[in-house]
C-alpha cells in the first residue's frame, strides 16, 4: 500500500516492496483540496481553504452529467471496481439484483451510451454563482463576466435497473425548471441519507493525485445509493437535453493522500 509523506520542497509516493522503497510520481503541489474522496474518512491536511458555497437552491443549475461507477466512496457504494478510467466504486446491492432488473430491453442499443442495467452511476448536478443558463459541459457554469464562479456539486450515486418502479431520471433532470428566478433541477433525492459536505475540486479521468484540478468546488455527497430506471436514462438522451448528454463519463480515481484533502467538519 502506498505511503504518503511530504517535506518543505517535495511530496512523493513511496511504494513499499520487499526490496525496499520505490519512489513514484510526485504528488501535485500548490493546489487546493481535491476530490473525489472516501466520505467516511474526515482527515485532511490541505492548508488551502475557501468559503463553502451557498445552498443549491440559492444558485443556478448550470450542468448535469454522469460518471460510470461512483467516483467517491461511501457507505452505500464501497465495492471497488478497479483502477483506470472506468474503475471507481459500485453500489453494495449490485450483486443482489434479480434477473428482471438486469435485463437490457435495448440489447445494448440504448440512446444513453456506456451504461447498462446493473451498472452504478454517479450523477453530478453542478450549480454556479454566475447568472448563466444550463448548458453543455462545465463551460456552461461560467461566463466572460463571471470567470471565477463559486461552484457547488450535488451528488447522488444510483444503481441502474430495468424497473419502472425505480426513480425516473427525467424527474431528476432540469426540463426548464425555474424557481425564484433560478435554474433548478426538478428533484434531487432526499431519502438517501444526510449529504456529506466538504471542500474539493472538479473530478473526471484527466485528473489524479499527480495532476490536480485548480477549480474550487463545494461537494454535497449523499451516502447511500438509490435505484434509477434504465429506460428513463435512454429517454433523457433520446428526447434531447440542454446539456447534450448522451453518454456516461469516466472517473477520477479516489484521492487518498491527506495532503490533498480538506478536513470534513
């Protein structure tokens, strides 16, 4: 298991082997706290801090996107899938689905690519302090007059199933919903445990512990999985959405170095 340490000039990963320590890549320096993380662990020693974002209801929804498998690790999604772009974690109930829930009615030809029944996904509802309309990618979260926004990501991990009794993703999407003059998702699950809130960064497979993200994000991660209907994801993609989302993204592997994490209060 890697051991992390630092001094005033360098921070490295030391991989312990039978023949002695092997020095690997340098942990990124000078960046604020990173994400994703194990939300059951509160330790973090990153010295940089910034104010927590306002509640999502006081910000504009600017983007919704989806990752295959959970980027974060939590009580309800602790089963490690593997390293790499489509690794991460899966819901603990993944191995207990019945045949009907695992049946793919599209035979691999669903409109939302990269996901099938039985998969785990992590959904990010990104909110911004900028006065912008929802759109494609995180570019929609800023503007020429608001290049350094306050960002908040509301997060829910889902187990994708072939079951009309599961949540309908279209009920969780945007669809032009405006509340008190602000763009808002229609609904975010409220029955999957109290969200764990912490300071971090943007995620995605282009970042790791050695290539860090510079953006500052307040995260709100719900600790348990919910089930979402596979056909509703396909309908969201097939009918078109303002985010132009039609596939699931890869993951950033878990950040474990406490030097890169904020403390969870």
